[in-house]
């Protein structure tokens, strides 16, 4: 493997940067060897271990001449792979301002960040955009997608790309054309959600209960592990709208965690923008 970092100079958009790296790598048949890629791009050391107090850290200088990446493995090696890619994004996007004199220190929330607000939030969002585009390029995903959205596709992506299920669900939601959303919960309580642009407003709140009339509520209350089938559900309890045709599917994990996929079929005259100005609830 040989990647010339000079070829990446002056590329500041995270998605374009990741795609350019893939052009230099050529098409792969399996998971991206992220540690080897980082070393080719002047990261001298990648350490994956159980660290306390942070999810990932990049040690570098203002000139980005070289760097060292630390990735916390306490949530699994797949999560650590994403963290390595996230910190590599900070290293390569030279407009990112160091959080202290020695580099970047990223917490668990930063690894999920998707907002474009203050400089810190924007930098974390861009590092996440770079990481998922690098680790889950479109050409490695499309062959694993069924015709209709299905959480089992995310599980196949997890195994093929060596990424966490959470990252693969988020990637599936953002990359498919259908109006999709995903809701993560723990023991029946909502943790957070994501949605793509086509999906309407979601009328649930963080730390609130899953709506009792939903497949998600029944699946988590029964504690039956595995996947439910995609089934029609009451749109009002999820979106506050009754004229949307809505389907849901839930995967329940052994530890009480669950993820629910929501798929909306909107009337022809409604592309989901009718309530878009309301935005997403402030979960953080």
C-alpha cells in the first residue's frame, strides 16, 4: 500500500478527502485497513487500548508534520476503528484548529456529533463525515442492500466493514434514498435518533419512553432478542402526523439496547419538508 499525502493537499471537504484516498487505494474487497492507511499518511503510531476519560486522541503539532493516534477499545475494536478514522480526519483537515497545544482530545459524544454549529461541533461533525465515508464507501455497501430497507442489511455491513452496528445503521439511513430514521433505546427509554432529509419531524424526546403502541415498545418489553419484521405502525406517535404511511422494524440486543428503523412513505405532494423548519429535538 502506498498513498502519497501530497495528493491530499488543499482538500478541505471531508467527503471529497475520503473519496480521494479511496481513489489512491483502489477498490478493496474487504474492510478498510485503517491502521495501515493512517501510517501511510504520516501517523507514526496507532495505539488501541482501554483508556479512561476520552474516546480518541490525536497528538500532533500545528504543522501536522506527523502524529500519534490513541483509540479507546473499551466499547469494542469496531468502535475503535471508527475512532482511528475520526482522529485521522482531524490530522488531514489542516484547517481544524487544535483543541490544545498538542492536538485533539475527543469524547464519546464527539464521535456521534452531527451538528454544524460552533467551531468545535463543526470540526467533530466533519471528522465523523470523513470517518464514515472512508470506512464505508458506497461501492462496498450497495451489494449488501436489499431492495427495501432492512436492519439486517446493517448487520451484514457490520460484519463486512468491521464497523459497529450503530455506525452501519447511521450510514444506511444517510445513504439510502427512502425517508428513513433510526431510534436507539435502552430498556425502553429513548437514547437518541438520526434521520435523513426526507424523513418528517420526529415527535419523541430523549430519555422518554418508546411509544406504547409501537412494535419497538412491545419488542423491548418482551425482551425477545433479534429482529422483528418491517411492519406498518401508527405514524402519529412517532411523527405527530397522521397522513404519513409509516413502517418500523426493531433489533433487540441481549443487553437491553435496541435500535428501531422507521421508514416513511410520504404522499406525492409531501417530500417531508412540511415540518422540516421545526428541526430535530435538541437531544444534547
